């Protein structure tokens, strides 16, 4: 017997590795994707909640996932609820529930509540910062700050640890107000270039689609657009490891290497690059090496690379020059070194930087 539209949509969600991963709290950066799915389907919000409950209460292994198996699991859950309905009907005379509440409604409600409670417990145990979102309600274990670039070619974002992110247009980054615990974790939808502050005691993780990128301190680009066939990580300097719950093994990338995850085949492939340019933004091929370069030119180059406005007194810096290699350090570290050389000071206000100091002799 063919599934009715409700059960067909429910099965399609449970058959999706991306949805199950999100439902288990592993990919909070995908909230918007499933909010959109719920809005586009009849009774979508209710179907999403029911799928979360079933996925949490009865996890399904990727290695044995087939349409028949998913169908079996869905029917198994529905049959269990219907058996509960029949038992409830047989006890209706002695029930404390009003007669207009059917056993089916009670059983379905219990299934959803139990699944959500189990999901919350798993999230708490794994210390995940995740929200289970429908179109009408949000359940969050930690508040994440969200930055979306909808207008500019690229936008500078400074993270709580001083790391730099250059966010491409139509991309979103989520991160906590402060990095606590043993990990620094951020969530990307879209495209961005990262320069990560080095901290071996608190490794840095980027969750982007199906990929997890782990770094200690390096610079790299990620392209993870929701509807595209591939997710790509390209390394400019340093080392990163890239993994996916849907593919193996974990790949270690070094300078001028990239990893590509093919969504259709759940395949992760490493390849060499002539240059680490992935997003076609200036910072990807900017070396930040200067030899007796006028200070004004250095600050202008930084502004173009990071998409920020750098204000400074050209008259004061007229006789100042810079000889330095600034490397892959985040923007704030570059500013500290430059201002130490120039005996100047800087202030950062979102995407605006002001340099003040005495004239050079």
C-alpha cells in the first residue's frame, strides 16, 4: 500500500542523513534549511517535529539505510502507536482521560515527547550547542551569535578569541559569545575564509554542511552552499583535518591542498592546488610581506583584503615605512605588530579600524 503524503514526507526526512544529523544536534548551522523545508510543505512543522522524535528515539545506521528499511522503521513506530491506541480504547471506561481524546493522539503525543526528551538528554550529554527548530518554536541549549552577509562582496567578522573570518556574500556564520570548554566551535552556511588564533589547548572546529574541519592555527577557505553538489575546504597555510560522518577516512590537508566532499556519493577526496584560491576574494592570495613599504599602502592593503575601512592620518604616516612578514595571523595580531613598529594605537569597531599615533621622523 502506498504511503499517504504525510508518511511519505516523514519517510523522506528519516532517509536523509543530513536531516538525521541535524535532528541529533550535530549540525545546528542547518536550522535555516529545515525551517525552509517546513515552510514549503503542508503540515511541515508537525512533520519535522515527528521526524525528530522518531530519529532520536530509534536511531538508524547509515550503513544499512534503504528505502525499504526506512519504510519498515516508520511503520514500526506507527504500529506501536496504534497498538497503544487499541489498548487505550479497551481501557476507555476506566480512563482518566476525557472520552474525546483518542488513544492514537495520546500514543503519538507520548512518542513525540519521549523522542524530544531523549534528544535533549543526548545533546546535554554531548555538550552540543544546538537548537531544535520548527517554524514556530525554538529549543536552544546555548545562544549563538549569528552574522549574515547579504549586501557586501565580503564582510569581516572577529571571533571572541581574536580569530578572523572573511564572510562571503549570502553566507552566515554562527558562534558563541565566548569560547568555553575544550573546543572552539563555529557553524558556517555558505563561504568564508578563516585565520585562526593558535591555541593547542582549545582546538578550533568549523561545522559546514556535512563536513567538520579541525584546526589549531592556520588559514583556509570553506565553500559549503546548501544546494550545491560539493563542499570544499582549501588550505592556504598550516594544517587542517577534514572529516564527515557520512564518509571516511579523515583527511589531513597542508598548504595548497583541498578536500572535496561529493554529496551524491558521500565521498571525500583530497587534491593538490596551484594556489589556495577558492572564493576569489583578495585575502586568499595576499602574502602580507612588506619591504620598506609606505605604512599608508600597508593599511590600504589590509582594508582591501579584509573588507574593512581603515582610517589613519596620512600626514602623520607620510614618512613611515614597514618591513615585515605578517603571515597568516588574524587581523588583530597584524594590527598589534604594525602598531608596535609604528608606536601607534588601533581601535576596532566591527568593520571599521582607526589608527592613531605620532608622526615618524
